[in-house]
């Protein structure tokens, strides 16, 4: 491989992500000539098909954007509608929402970290190959993931596309007995999350750091999951309603997903790393101690370590779920009363992959006039391209096959949900 | 000499990945499934890609682009048995709502540069394009039904997947009828069983995510919905969600348009 040779590397279909994407890389004389991360998941036009539908249908319809993180849509849409109607869901119903979101974090984080991302660090194709080498580890991970799904079933009625959530709260509150049944498994899960965090902390991480603009929710009293203000490590601190004043989306030719950016055109990062960097102090003592043991500092700038951060967040989610389950009493009402009126509402929650923003305008009959949904992977696209550029520059010496894999791994750091981003990798590397 | 394991492939078209996820959600059975088949192509789970032909292909998603239209024929050619999974693959999914609207208008509503977007005017089921050996319904599918279908196919027997109505499921589970007891709108009488009657068990009417049962009397149900106080638009929209383009639901929704 001489410096003057041309290389074109193409990853035509990216594996172990949700959806369809591709990467085109053209290298000339040891310099990146062109790098495009393309999302070619076909567009499904959610914002358009919501128009004219009843406000109450937004949670169920938008949840079909993504089968991996439906709660981000069920809750984001519900809270946006509640904002439009001038009601807030508080107390035990809010706790139940946090509980089911913890279930989604556990299910999604463990699926990604153990099944989709870990094989990259072990040089394996998939988790089934890990299962051959270390069956106990994979069985534990599967059991932990299943517990996340159990929470979704207990509170939401179903693991994929839960049916029990609505604008204003729930159709039916789960019985005390069923919620309390989660307690013992959750105690096991806290220990198991720790075990996996330490195991993944022992991986060899590629040497790469980036000075990210980290954007996440922040809540006064807790590690933000389902609500809060939108903050960044560059001093941004705004209400959810101000999101459109500070962020925009651009439609670029090479992708079916709109690219998110700050108002001044800069890339930013959302997701586990952004949350960890902005809200580390609000993690539990045990989660902080485990993070330290697993090799993390109070902040983390190496995207490859996101796999460890995901397990710390999983541990925290198990602790939170345990806390809520232990104190759970069945609320008197399953939802708050709603009075339909015209208005505009905004909602934003921390999906496993980062902030997921919704805005709806409804008329006096409660019909949707306008819908805007900004999912996390669309916001991360620009940053993913920047990471790839940095990783390729540092790894020019790698042969095409190894470079391709390293690029795939870089993208998988983001646990990209490509179905979300379009509402994903074909890697094409060209070297001249 | 060990028997050669059947090759399993999982394909994705326009969808949310929820049905593929249902396979990864078979946590207790996943390793057993992986032992009994060779997972030859399953991008969401593995980098490894084994060339076809495939003994069993699971297809998720609907056809919404010209490229997908071409790709499904390639998948069909390489597959001995093709099983469609989920409402997108079996009926066009929620994105089939565009079938009832002007698609150019849809593109302009979402994208600043319509010229970058390639999409067909309609979202269609896989069976509209190629012969399908078995359809597994649901938005999402029920993982137990998926395991039943895989198990039966591997054993060479017919899978036990009932095509009766959701109502039968409620009766079998002892769930109180939300329409009779509470006057709630429910698509249960015209919807195929299989979800595990999740909605009525949450005091909520069925919203039809498993699509129409065999020979559904949608007209009689629409009359009942009117009696319960649903106006024309509400009746239309109830039939027009995740299985909007399934013929009996599409036809009934047009009666209220």
C-alpha cells in the first residue's frame, strides 16, 4: 500500500444496527477526499401521515418509527400533547413513566452493548460467537435484557410497542403485586450490570478522543430520563419549548435522514456519552464507583467507551426501577383529565440513543395540524461523520478490510437507530 | 455425519425493526434457535453473511421504493420458504396511510428537497409482489407465534397459528369485554387473534394491529361503533392505522371517508 495509491472503501450494508446505512470513503494520497455516511432507510413520512389525526393517536402512531425505543415516542408525543393541553403528569403516574423508561434503557442498552457492540471488541461477527466462547456471559446478558422487557410488559402490556400508555398517563395502572414481583430480579440485575460494566471496561479501546458538544436533558433532582431542560457542556440551558430556536435540521442529498445541527451549523452529540458528561454528579454512589472501577473518569471523550457508559446507565436504570418498584402503590386514577383545546406543544425525552424531540400543533377539535419529530440518530449524523474522519485519519495504515471494520465499529459506538433517523452501512472506500 | 442445518435469513424492507427485534427478544430460546438453524443472513444481529439459497427467509417491512421492488424478487429467488412477518410486510404497515393521500404532498411536508427522495406512490405488502408461503400478522408480531412457526417449519408440520377473532382470545383469557361492559370502541370482533389480547387486558379497545380476521363483518361493527357515538371520521380512522391497506379494513374505511 503506497501513499499515492487510491483507495475506495465501501460498506454497503452496515450490520448490527437497527435499519439501513452505508459509508462511502474515498482516500487519495493518504488524505480523505470524500467521506459520506448515508442513511438509505426508506422514508416513511410520519410527520405527514399524522396530519388530520386525533391528538390521542400520536403516541401509538409515532411509536412505529422505532421498534427498539417505542417509549421515546409514546412518552415524547404524550408529553408534547400534554404541553399543548396545559396539563402535567406528576406523582405516582410520573414514577410509572420513569419505571417503564428504565425498562426501555435496560432492554435497548443491553441489546446494543452485549449483542451488537461487544463483538467488535472481540473481533467476532456476532454475540452467538461470544456465546460459544463465554456462554455464561451471554446468558446473563440475555436474562438482563429480558428483565427490561419484563418491565415494559408489566407497565406497558407488551415489550415491543406497549399499548398501555396514552396522553395523560395510562389506560390501566399495573397491579401492586406484579410491580413488586420485579424487586428480586432487579436486585440481581444491579449486580449483573456491574459485572458486565467491569467486563466491558476490560476491552482494549482504540485511541481516539473528541471534544464533543454534549447535548442532553438535565433535571434538578435526578439523572434525567423522561423530562428536564435541554443543556450542553458549552453553557446552553433552555426549556424544551426553545429547542427549535437553537437547533435545526438540514436535508442533505446523500441521506434520507435530516442532519441535525446547532443554529451556527455545528455538529453536536446526544446519547449516553452526552448524558454521562453533563449529569455524572446525579448518578448513584454505586454507579459512580462502578464507573471508576470500569476505567471511566467523571467525563468520557472516547466514543468507543460508550459501551461501558451504556452499562453504567443500565446499572443506574436497574437501581431506579428497584427504587420505584419498592415504593409502588396503585394510584387512584390511571390518568389525568384532559380538555381538548387548540395549541402547540413540545416534548423531549432521553431515548437510549439521546434526546428525542417532538412538536405538534393541534386545532380546537384536537386534530393534528403540524408535526415535527427530531430523533437522536438524525442529530448524531453530522458528529458520526466527524468521528469517522478522525478515526480514518489515525488508521490510514490499516488494510481495507480492517479499516472497514474500524469504521463500522465507530458508527456502532452510536448505537444508531436508523429506522428512527429516517423516519442505515454500505461502506465504500476508494483510495487513489 | 451431522445433518446440515437449515439456513435462516432475515430481510428488512420499510419498517421499524420491531418484528426482527421480536426474534432477538426470544431471550430464553435464542441460543436454542441459533443451535437448530444456521443464521445465514441477519444484519441486525451479525456481520457474517452466508450466500444463499436459504431454507427459510423471514421478511420484515413493506415495499415503498423501486429498489425494494427489485430486491424482494432477488430474495424470493434465493428462498425455499418465504415467511412475511408483521403488519408492514403483510399489509403495508402504517406507512400505507400515504396510499390514501397525495404522495408528493407527503414528501413536501417532511423534506426540504423533494428531488432527493425516491419513493413509490404506495406502500404495499410483500405478497403484492412475490408469492408468500406464510404470513405472520401483528404490529409487532408475537414472539411465541414466531417460535411456533420456526419450530413447525423445522419439524415439517403446519404451524398452529389461529385465524379466529380477537374476541375468542378475550374469552379464552377471561378478559371482560370492553365494548359490552364499558361501551368502548373495539376492533376485536374483526381483528385476527394472536397478540395475547393485550389491549382489552389494559381496559382498552383493540386497535386492530393484527389486521383483519378471515371474513370479518366490518360493516356490522361500524354500525355498532356509530351507536357507541363514534362520528364518521373516528370510524374511518379506527380502521385506518397499522393495517390500513389490508383490503377489508381499507374498504370499510372508505365507506366513512
